[in-house]
C-alpha cells in the first residue's frame, strides 16, 4: 500500500509518477463517462422516491467537509418546517445486512462513524447503506420524512436527485486536476457545470459559496456533560488526534486556538484502539468529534473532543430557498 505522504505528493504536489499514470486516468474517465451516460440514457435504472432529494458530494477523493454541511442542511430544513431524513454510505461499518437504521447510540463498528455523528447532531432519522435508494426508501417506510439528504452521493446515479451540492476543500482544491489514479478527481471538473451549487470549505473561488468552521465548546469524552471554553488549553501542550480525510485542517484549527500540539495522524475512518490515544503522560488529548464517536468507550479524563459547526452565508440560504421552491412547484 502507498503511504498517505506519497498519495498527498502524487495528487497535490509535483510527483513525476503522476504523469506516468495519466493513461490509466484517461481509461478511468472513459469508464466514468459511459457509466454516467448509461444512467442518463435509461440503460441503467434510475429510481426516484416520492420526496425531494438533496445530494451532497464532491468530485475529489477524501474529506472536504460534506458531513458538517449535511448537518447544517438538516438543521436548516427543520427550521423551515421540513422533516428531513439522511442517507449515507456507512463507510467502515461491518454490518452484514443493509440498510441499517442509525441511532445516536449505534455501534460505529457496524454502521460507521459519520452516520452516528450525523444522528447525534441532527436528531433526524438516519439510514446507512451502500444502496442509497434502499436506504431512502426505508426511511420513508418507517418515518415521516418529506425530504431526503444524501451524504456523499454525487456519483450514486441510481438514486434520482433534485438538487446537487458539491463541496470543495479551499486549501487543496482539485489537486493536480487529474482523475484517478493520477490525481484525486472522481470525475472530470466539467461535472461541476451540471451541479446546482459549489460550496467551498475555506476561501471561495468565483461562483462558489463560502462555508466556515466555527469551533464550539470543547467536551470531555468521559463525561459528556463536562464542557469548557476552548481557551482552557491556550498555550498548553496537547496531543492532537485526527483520523479524518484532511487532518492538517484540524491541526491548524487547534493551533489557531492557541494550543501547542503534538500531531497524531491516522487514516480516515480508522478503528482506534486504546493504545492509540494513550501517550503515557499527563497532557490533554484533543480529537475530532468524529473520532470521539469511536474512542469514547475507552477514554479517560484527559480525553476531549472539539465539535465544529458549519456556517454559511445569506447568499447560500437564498439560493437554497429558491431551489427548494423550484422543486416544490416544478
């Protein structure tokens, strides 16, 4: 297996091996194009559910900030008197049967970490399955949902959608702008011309809507009701743990809050063991909220996690409102 450092340099740097992989990238693009045309032409079945579907996805591999946006969307829609349900892949889950209904106390080893985080932060019905249509149909069968949010579903064309939102990382953007395996793109950048909105997690480019992360009060893993202002660790040495798609963003956030950190980077969706977060000293350990979902069963007094909220501007809300009206009234 290639190291994360090699992949980072290959896709986001100037590694010469990327050029050698360009022919494979062309082959990949042809396969992706014919697959999409198959769904558009009706050769491959596209199934529709009887409520609107909002797809949140990206055209690059790795974490771009989809989950915070999904949480924001769910809470926004509830404020507008919708009853949203959320479907997600359940990546990392080992359940033998899908779809799985996800609750705040579900086992992350069975359904994945992100679905549980979404369920906890939204108080919405959540279903996980590689088959997004089955997950969405299950939510409608067992709940009162009148709109579905599909997390990381841009390339899952078997589920018909009404609104498409792409999230892009404002720092890494599209890397070397090549498709897999030469670059990080799942689809050609021309795909962006067909989506309804592009949300930038950082400083937006032309035509993009800005999303910002706002850190909340830091919370104890061992005592959920124990929380404190993030400034409690200002100027202190702490262990920073991140098993997410782009750990550097989390580490930078902690440094901006005045922490002096020792970085502990793990692969995205990593299955933590007790020894992974115990460092044999008295220093605090601060991790992401997604990692805390998996680490809480063996956490101690020194373990904390930092929730973040996504913030989007009025222009995004206005555009979303207009799209929802178009869906409602045809």
